[in-house]
């Protein structure tokens, strides 16, 4: 299988910056000021990764065949947005340290996601629903490149879906802010305007994300190989593993180890570069 090696960064870099880091004789094809590609193998990409990491450049090898994807399916918390919403809600409830510790363990795959979600939501009991909007307004920030990624995929005719183990209150607003065509997440339950410490069943976790991927591919009449899935936590592993291109975005080690590509320094537009899409063709946002 023929591969290309893609170098991406959050900052501009030049051919001069790469001197001495790359093997001699490679023909660079610039996708933009922050991304370049050349022919190579996964083994070469792995060998280059440590030295280029010191320059904060991501190195990934992707197959040439079927490179541009027809579906983008993405996690929300710590992927499309910078925070974990449940941790920020917990801050308003005065229980952030307890909730954040469970979140971290769940994202590393050390505890069951569904059980961890129920435990965390239980600690939010009694919080007024109105404070969810305050969390969104004050704490939720889109990850750099998120809107450009989604809007460019939309413009190219791809299907875009936000699939979150978080909550619909946030996924709906984030989908609207970025342009995702659909969103799925868990629903917080409330009584008389106050969170009752419960989440609606069934809980959307690891297997539900995989099912969402399969369902959307079936709906579109495409194979799983035509999908790009991106996430950061253990509950994203199934969809990342099943998609044609599974990307770990600033992810936990267990996820980075299993993904086809890992983005540790670049912003989310790196996912466009991995597909061979030039910066000149990015959607204006």
C-alpha cells in the first residue's frame, strides 16, 4: 500500500526548518504554510516523529488510496471544544476535583465509562439548570481550527456528525457554532428546573459511538473506510479503530497508541491536511 507522510504544525514552517531532519532526496509538496507532504512509509514516519516533535511538528503516514473522506465523526469534549463540560459544570456545583478525577480515569480507560458518568452526574444533583447556559457562555471554547475543519468538510460534500459522551445541552450549541450537520449526546435529567443527579438511558458511550459511525455510513451508502473519526479518550477507541482514518487529537496514551494518526501540536485543520486538502481550499469562516 502506497503512503504519504504528512507534516503539520500550529505555526508556519519552511523547507529550511526541515533541513537535516528529513532524509535526502525527498520531494516536498506543500499543502500550505503549516503543512507539507512527501512519499514515504509508516516506518519512516515513526522514525521521524521524535526529532520533529522537538519542533512541535506532527508526523503521520496515511494511505494514498481513499484519502479524502466522506464522513467526519467527532468527539466533542477536549476535541472539538477545549474543555470537559462535566468538569466545568462540577465547578459551579463545588465538586470539580471529585468529578475531574473520575473524568481523567474514564478518559484513560481505567474505569467503565457508563458507571463513571452516572457517578459524576450524581454529584451534580441540586444544581439549577440555568447554570448550564452560564457554563456554556463562560467556559466552552472551540478548539482552534474546529469551524474550518467542519465547514470545509461540509463544503466538500462530506457528512459531519458530532457524537459525544457529554450532554445534548452542549452538543447542540457546539454543533450550531461549528456547522456539524447532526449531534448526539447524553441527556441530563432535571426536576422543576434542578438537576436531579441522573442521566437518561441508554447512555451514549464507547459502543454507542461505534454504532453511530456504522449507522451514518449505512445511511450514506459508504463503507467505514470512507470515514474519518477523531477523539481523545478511551470511549472514542471503538469508532477510531473502525473508521478508515482514526485520529487521536491531543489524546490519552491508550488512544494515541491505537489510532492511525495522532495530532499533538497542530490544530484541527491538520485533519484536512491528512486528507490532502490544500489550505487554499479551506472554507472561509
